[in-house]
């Protein structure tokens, strides 16, 4: 099923696999353009992390496992690092802190009302009028 001998039944369904595959794809496209041999994909397991509750998380690394408050802090730190720019990191940190302190679990989604582009039929005596609203 896969050329990776460590994952004969397929790779885990994780974002890290897709990130590594995308990086290799870009590398192989450059090789293809230059007519160099392509490199096969080999997944490097960096571990898995999950937040379970406030102050609690689990971190499963290739060389160890830990849980609790320290794992929760590691999860926060690791997810803050890839954010681009110092200002964005600070904004996200304060947003997380505010949500944490106020126990506000709501999502920050921006939802704009859509204009109704569907035809609406209005019946009047002896007439049918169609148009956009």
C-alpha cells in the first residue's frame, strides 16, 4: 500500500503527515523540473498531542509520554510557535489567555449574512412576478 516500510498499512491520518508530504512534493517537483531522481516519502513521527481539559493534556513522543499540566503547557507553546509574526503570536496568546480566564469557550467565527440570490415568486391576483431580492 505504501513505499514506507515503517507504515505498510498506511500513514496515520494526521496533519503532520500531510505537511511532510507537501514539503517532499515541492522538493520532488523541483527535482522533476531539473530531471533529477525523485525521493520516496518517509514519514518521520514527531509524536502526537491532545488537550483533554483545562490544565490537562497528553503528549506522546517517540521517546516518551507525559500528561497533565506540563503537557498542556507544551501543547500551548508548540501551537504558538508556527504562527507568523511576533504581533500575531502576542495577539493569539492574549486571546487564549482571555478565553482561559473568562471560561469563554465560544468560537471566534465571522459570519456575514448572505444576500438571497434565489428567485422568489410573489403571487398577486392574476399575475406572477419573479425577481431577485
